[in-house]
């Protein structure tokens, strides 16, 4: 049995995904270059995928390694194998030039497990809930795109994602996989053209627990997005609707969506410095798990340099977890800290 089949077997043993989804995932999504495994006694005991995703960050594009399918054979659990593999994944991400790693814990208790590797909860969403009686009433006129595989549909989807301030970006390959995933979930994809013929809004949704869960809703304006929900209401009548959207500084409590861990602090701070030439700071980071990041950083005039000889006043003297939380905080928290923070968003990760 080759490595792909071994990983597939562990996945099937450990997760409750349907056979159709597993076949789609390993035929369409899986790449050998993303696979990480741990062997003991000549047998793979733990595995995961470390998938590279582009991420818009500080008006630049960096790479985050998305960790998924992290699992250990039932008979081999309790020996620290996943912890060993997770440390390997972080160092592999650093070696590949990724700025960070991201993941979505499969269960709430796993947030505490990933804490030990200095992952921080930084991805949030704002759920909007509508009853089955809610009527979505757009003012404009829109036409549904019947073929979601048209290249212009992905082009519009990409442009909508890029309009967000800080977010994970999906490639065209990712987008096609999203469409396949929705079809396996019995979901719905809606793209609408405005009166000018251009694609004005896109929505992705799937039924879950008696509701229609809109996993992402993107568009030029609120009316176009309302029109997508009206089409979904027509396709799923008498069904409550929940819409996931980026958490804003609107006073509502955000809900946790996922975690991130900065694996390359010099790269991260260099991007921040270049994007904010007026920003000045002296920062010391202590990263026990990844000593590569443990330095004193001087940021001024758009540059970031390491100066471990510096012994003066520090603006921040922080550990890896706090560093994650400051970098990826809301803009309001950033204003309080005098740091150009950006809250990231993550959606449509085939979770």
C-alpha cells in the first residue's frame, strides 16, 4: 500500500466524512507534496496535509500553510505522535517560506490541544440568522449564472475575495474543489449578474442541522448579496438561513472559526513594516518552540532589522501566542496597542 492509500485509510478511520467526499478529496484535492507522515516501526501512525494557500495580508500576498486531516491511528494514540508531527509541520512551513500556519479544529476541545503549539484563535466570523419566514427582497434585477464553471465566475469570485482586507485566497483549483464539495454536500452555488451583465454577487451554501448554512456570501453591494439569498430562499423554501460573514467591529460578539500560528516572524514583521512606513516599534519575541523567531526587532522607516544587542526600552516584549494575537487582532485593538493589526478571515476550506 502506497503512502497516499495509507493516509486515506487513517483519514477514513478517524473522520466521519462520507465515502463520496473522501474519494473526491483524495482524487481532486490531495497532493503528495502536501502530505506529512510519521512512521514508527516501519508503519505510518500519524498523518496530515500542509496545504499552501495564498493570503492577503497588509496589502501583500503571503503564504499560509493550512493544516488539515491531522490524525493518528486509534491503536497508536496516547504516545505523543501527533505532537511530534505537528512540530515537524511548523518547521516544514518555515523551510518552505510560509509566513504562518492555519487550521480549523474539528472539535472545541482541540483548541486547547493546539494551544500547546502556540496556535491562537484569530479567525472569527459573524453569524447572521434568519427564520424560515424571512423574505429577502432585493431592489435590483439580477440574472442567475447557470454554469458556475465559467472562467468569469472564478474571476469574479477572486476579485470579491481580494476586496477583503485580510483573508485566505482560493486558487482556481481550490474553487473547482469547492464546487465539487458543495455538490457532494447537496449544497447550492449561486452567482448573479447585475443589469450591466457583470457578476454582482456569489454565494455558497449547504444544508446543515435543519438550516441552510451560507458558508460565504460575496458581492459588489448589499442588494446583490440580498438577491443571492432570495434565490437560495426560492431553492430552499421554509428553511431557516444562517449566513457566515467576516467579523466586523460592530459591537456583536464574534464566533471563533479557526487558529493561526506565525512561523516566520522576520517575514511577518518585514511585510508589516513595508506596508506601514510610519510605524515604529522595538519588539522582542520569545518563541520557545521555534527559536528562529526569538529576536529583538527594530522597525522604522518601512524596514525591519534584527538587533539582539539592543538593550533599551521595548514597545512589546511578548511570546509567540501574544505575537499572533497582536498581528491578527481587529483594527480597534490595533489602535489601542498602536500596532497595525489586521483580523484575517477564512472560509470554504472543505471542512
